[in-house]
C-alpha cells in the first residue's frame, strides 16, 4: 500500500511538472547576437523565463530593421532594436511600442566600449580632419552615424561632408589597414582589440549625451494590448536579468560566450556594456532627438513610444 501511495505521488508530481512545462507560453524573440541584447540569453540560462512561465524562442537576426519588420508583421512577439531605429519607425507610423529597456550609455565607463578608430599614423586628429573622409559603419543610417555627425558638428566640422559606407564589424579592421576607409566606428567585442592596434579618435556617443538609452525591446502595438500579462512578465524577466548581469560580469561573460560563440578570452578582455534597469523617458529622449536631427524627421516625446498597459 505504501509503495502504491509513493508511486501515485510520484506520478502526480511528474504529471504536474509536465503540465506546467506544457502551459509555459512561447515567446518568439528576435535579437542581434551581441552583448547589448544578451539579457535574453542570461534570462534563459538562469531559468528566469521558465520561472515566469515563459518559453523563450530566441532567434538571432542580421540587423535591427529585419527584427523590427518581423515584429511588426507578427512573425515575432518581441524584438531588440536600437533607439534610433524605433524613433525612425515611430515617425513612419509603424505600430511598435517599447516594452522594456535594453542597453544604455553612461560616460565615462561607456566610452571604453565604443569609438571611432583611425590608423596610428593617420593625419586625422580632430573633427575637422574627418571632413570629406570615408567612415565605415555596420549601417549607414544608424546610431553610430548619428553620434559621429553630432560630435563633428559640435566641434566645428561639417558632418554633411562625410561619406558613410556599410561594412560588417569583423571586416572593418582589414578595410582600415588597406586604406579603403579613413576611419571605422567600432563597438565591442571588436573595439578593445582595435584600440590596442589603432588610435581612438572619439567615442562619439558622449556628444549625444553623457547618459542615454542605446537600445530597447519592442512589440507590435496591437499584440501588446492583447497580451498585457505577457508583456509584464517579459519586462520583469528583462529587468531581473539586467540587474544580475550588471553585478555579475564574470558569470554573464561566460553565458555570453556560450550563446554568441565569441572566444571566452575575447569576452574576458573586452570592456563590458551596461544594461538599463529602468525605462525612463528622459534617458530615451537624447537618442530620439539626435536621430530626428540627422534622419530628417520631427522629434517627439519619448513617452509616445512607451507601452501603457490597459486599465
């Protein structure tokens, strides 16, 4: 009889666990396989998604416009985009809303994670020296080009004379060494090694603001309104993962290497970024304003982007 009771209890526990796993809500999440989007990797590895009753289907994509398009079409439930991308999307009346913060720039620590690189013997020493030059970025109309243009114009140069070209981050060093470009806008995990080999002209981001939101998590407006509980759980998981990652860089670095396949030695040596722990309109605004100025649209209050749960 005792054995029968134990067997029944074990079967009940197994059934309950199975039922719990089956009732976890699948959330399709689009990301770039980079550190600033890695909170979803941390959350998955730490079991935070499972604890919140979510099954994270994480899909790596080549760029944020692709992610935004997939979210807008319903192919994804949530996605990682840069602040300039969501600002541009908003003015085009594409129905996306910000549901959680991703990464932020805070000076001076942030200046060790990003910068405009020139060769050691380059004659480019100041903003004006970049006039008429070729600068590489992963995307022409990006936060990088916005930040560098802001820095140039704030330092007596004309940013309109710069020719921006698209080159993937891994290929920038070779293009710079070969003289095909005059400067490159690098971020981690490429920036640290580039800074040792070449010369850093400016971090550029600090010209936008000493503290601003770089990237966010977005959802389709209609989907968010129909799934307020999922949005709340996702935002809570991202918050907890961000707080943990900011305090545990060694452990988060191991997870980052595991999922992105970046060499653990590279991760250990690179300057680490910071994850935003709060979604604050005033911290979002500088990126929106700068993007509006250099992408030819009228700026708007950051509050227009932020998801508001139904009452």
